[in-house]
């Protein structure tokens, strides 16, 4: 809930916060109000699910107009397949010995348009089938595992266009997670930049020290700005708490330098 996250971010020393719900901007007004309540500078945010080279990639949008019609409609289309996919995941998990997973996951989200693998993971932990969410993904929800169901998300070019058309900045989220080959990764960054993408997450909860160095170098190679984000979901399922990441490495230009006029 934004009203819980904003005070946590402020207490933990966060200096600029963005709520980046997956494929959704409906919480932006509440998040901005919660940030104002605790005196925390705020940027609008979202995280769009994209299919690239048959892999789900996340593109973060920052500093956009959350009422922009093309963005809102594009996100609605992207969310549209989530319920069907989730119901199929429930069927596959039942076959693997975990009945009621769809209904269990819905307890954490309420809206089937927003349901994701993370909600299934929380239910599977709660029901005692795995000790933590990392184990759930390894055993059930990663590609090739019993509960994995692929989904065709937005097109990369469309996602970047929605963000930039709404006055925002597009950022590739946690690139080390995608396990692309070198050629596939180059193609992702090259196409992203061609479409008008401007940033990449260099420091994030899913990255190692070596990743910080690698993607700082990518900033120079692809003329990108560097972003920093915890990818925090909740204390029980996130590697890194709000405000606990190291600083960006030297030699990069932070993405927020392009967004100063859009900070609320």
C-alpha cells in the first residue's frame, strides 16, 4: 500500500521515491499524496511488461503524466491477459500438487488484471509448500517449471512510446535478470535506444557488484542515464529494503538529473 511504503521509504533515508506498479498507474495519486504527507520528493512511475526475444523484460517509466490516454490504454491492454494466464497457472500448479493457487494468489491482489507470479509465490509460501518466495520461483514459477505459463506482453517500441509520449523517461529495469546472450542483450539495448529509451537500472536489488560495473559501462556505450531502484515489494519477498542500496558508481549521470522538473 502506498500509505505504508512512503513512511518506510522516508524512515530508511530515501531521498526520491517512485511507486512502480506493474502495468498500472492507478496508485499514483495515492502514492504522491502519501509522499507529500511525510515530506518525501516523488516521481510518477510504472513498470511495463514487455516480450523481447521470447523473454519478459520490464521497462520502467518515470516522471510521466499518469492521466495520458495512450499510456493508460496501453497499460490496460497489457494487463488484459493476466487473468487468463493466472487461471492457467492455477491449473498447472494443481497438477503439481498445489490446489487453490489462483484463489490463494487473489487474496494478495484483489484485481485479476494485476495478478502476477509474485502473488502466487506468496500464497505457496503461506500454504507451506516452500520456505520462501525464492524457492517458489526455483521450483514452480521459473521457465520450464510446473507452474510457469508464458504470456505475450507489450511490444518494446510501444512501451517506450507510451512512456515518452506521456512526457516520461523509459528505463530498462534490472537487466542482469534476463540471462540474455551477449548478442541478445546488445539487441535489446540497441533497439531500446532507437525507440527513445534513455536509462538503465545500474544499481538494483537483483544486481551484484560486478553488474554495477557492467551496466555503468553500458551507460557510456549506449549513451544512457543510470537509475537506482530497490525493486521492493514487501519485507517477506524482496532482497533489498527501501533505502538500503549502495550509491551509483562514479562516472555515470543519474536519470533523475533529467527529471528534476517533474519531481513532486
